[in-house]
């Protein structure tokens, strides 16, 4: 590719990242606005906000995780196609629903219906991210490192969606079991590449086997 093509490609990827960063920043801003200051000046009044605060912390962690991994994923992109753009827009749309489900979860003190809604809201961006990754993998870098990254992340994404789905029936037993499933997913997505990712890679047989 000539120099002009390289510049155009870099500009396009920069615009995608900049727009995505802006949307994620707005999502976080909307969530933090739900932390209303209590009128009454007392520790009990502050304590009453614990469900809203816990829901905010959990959702903030999710948005941060998506931002970190989204940045890493686009580092493997080489061209900006229509498929990449629309799958990225779908991901941003699903993430934009998080402030609503977060507020609902906190206001209803992690009730069953609120937890179910929250888990569904978590499943949709997980599936959208898998779609976006498939677009990047199809048109992006083909290095050994890229292939390993896509394979591990894709399998990890499927595992995350399965855990969210498992959380739905568990929520009927106890909403906290559903929340625990969501927290578990956050745990193994916390780093863009960690030792846990190796669990999702094919094992290389030892020499001579």
C-alpha cells in the first residue's frame, strides 16, 4: 500500500477510535449522574445508596474493560470496512443501554427482575463484541500474534456470553447468583491479555510427541 493509502487507513481507524471513546465517555458520565447526593446529612442516608453505588462500580468496570479491549482489538485492524463500522456501531448501541439497566438495578436493590434485565444488557454487548472481532480478524493483521489474540479473545467472549446466560436461570434461585456471574466475567476480562487467556488457546504438544 502506498503512503497516501497508509495515511488514509490510519486516519479512518483514528476516527473510529475517537468516536468510540467519546461514546464510552458519555456512557460513564450518564452512569455517574445517577449517584444522587442525599438530602439528609447522615451516614444512614449515605448507606442507603449502597445498591446504586455497587451497581455503578460494576458497570464502570465493564465499560472500562470494553474500552481497554476495544483499543487493543483495533490495534489489529488494518482497513476500515463497512462491516467493521456497523459492527462497531452495534457494539456502542448495546453499551449505551448499560446506564439504564445499571440505574434500574441499583434503584430496585438487585431484585430478581432488575438482575435479569442487567444480565440481558450484559449479554448483548458481549455478542456484539464477538461480531466486531470477527470483522477485524477477517480484514486485519494476519501475524501469529494476531491469530493467537483473536483465537483466545473469541473463545473468552463465547465463555463470557455463556456465563451471562447461566446467570439468568441462577437469578431465579437468587439474584446474587446472577450478579456473581456478571462479576466473574468482569474478573477474567479485567486485563486485555493475561495468564487466564492461555486457557483459551490450543495447547502446543511437546516436541517429539
